[in-house]
């Protein structure tokens, strides 16, 4: 894919893209007041980062159940036109079907975004892609609700195949059936894998939907920037507690500007030769250690192959629960004594065990 960099049509240089605005447009006054406050300059930063460039607002709200606030529809698009005119902010809205796209473009919306509930449905994404043929408009694609990288990739590819090459992925977290401090679990590794597969694709983070609570938004935002994401989309409302949707995850515009002024915006590289030389030294050390690790893994596999043959000769099952429990218990204990994360060691043990099972099973055929 040949994706146009965002600094060619929204930002400047290596500036992060900052998008902010209410979860949903509720009234003209609410929209204009939010935009007015967000358009105020953040505290001066030497790197030029932290300014809101794009105003977001939901016009059509896909709600889980009926009889909730489902948006104001086309009237909200007229309010966004006023935002553009009065406060010099680009605008973006979520679109879920062809009619939404046509109305948004009719009212001069600058950027369209495809929400998580739409990304999950290839039929809906294709409908949007079809109506976008011949149109030059940036499109943001949020990850699907569930942790499915292929669905996310597929939605991006459908939009790209329609002729759109100004595409931005939005990482908004994933539904997780279990205990979590987040509304939607980040699963950062999925966003990293997407970036690995599509290096040219800019990815921004929606910390509001990941967090679900105001107090987590700063830490999620900083982690996203530390991981090299290209920007943030933050929900904002003049009176968050009175918001008709997602009240707990919205910040006042003043709080958004404060947050932006406090964030660190790391760069992806440095022109400092001394820094680069030192970093390369560290990387050489890592290369040597990894070489040793791979050789150790090869030795381990050789032993696993012998174990597999031995079990086969004596008609013993490949999987041995007690041995697996012992490995998990002892290795995590060894790791913790060395100051290593228990979770990290458990993941490594799981990968090693899965490979051991695979290798031993091969010996049975």
C-alpha cells in the first residue's frame, strides 16, 4: 500500500495528530462551545506538539440498545460547518453506511471515520468503500470491537481498494470478557502487529474508549505516544457529567488542553550522533544475547525431540499435566527471584510448551 503521510494533508513535520470533541453532538451550543475552547492554544511547547487540529463529534450514534441517545443526524453536520468557519478546525464524523458518507461530504466534513461496530462487518465497510470511489477524502478506520487483526486489515484494504490512499488506523481497544481496569483492553501488540504489516500506515490512539474513565486517559495517551503512535483522539464535553453518551470518559476542553501540555511526545529517531552510536552499542549487545538464546532454544528442541521419541516407544501421552504445572511453577519462581515479571515468564513458558507439544506430536505421525 502507498499511504499518504498525515503531514501531507493535516499535520506539519513530525507533529502528532490531535483530534478532540464530544462523543456526540447534542446541541448547537454544546458543539460550538466545545470547539471554541478546544481551539485555544495549549501551553507553548518547543516541539510544536499538543494542538488540536481536528474536531470530532458523533452525529449518528450506533447504540447497543434502542431508546438511548442515537444522535441528532444531519442537523449536527450543519453545526460542524460552523465549527470549521469560526474556529479553523478540520472536522471528522463517524459514518456507518453510504447515506452517512454522502451527507457528510455534502456538508464539507474533512475526514470520515469508520467505527468499531462497522469495521466488524465487511458488508458495511464495502458499502462505504463503494460510495467513496472517485472521492478524495481521508478515512480513519477504527479497530473492530473484538481482537481480530484480520478484520481490521480487511477494512483498511477495502477502503484502499476504493481509491482512498489517505488512511489512518485508530486503535480504540478491544472488548474483553473478563476483569480489566479498562473499558476496552488495549492489546497493544495487535496495533504493533498492524504497524509491522503496514509500516506506512499511521496509527493513532483513542484513549477515551480504551480507558472508559477520565483518570486513565493520561496514562493511556502517554503509553500510545511512547509506542510511536501518530496521534490521539480524545473525547471532550463542556459538562462531561451531563453528556448524553459516554459521560465517564469525557474531559472538559480545559482538561484536554492541560493533558496535552503535560504529555511527552517522543520522536521516532534522533539526529544526535552520540546517542545513535550508544544505542547501536546496546543493540549489538542484544544481538549477541539473542544469538545465544536461539542456540539454547535449538538445544532445548533437540532434547524435546528425544523426549517425544521416548514417550512414543513407551506409549505415553504427549501432554503431561503434572510436568507442565511443575514447569510453570518453578520457572516463574526462578524468574521472580531475578526480578523478572511473572506474566512475562508465564508467556514464554506457554510458547515453549506449545512448541514442545507440536514437536512431540510430529513424532507420533
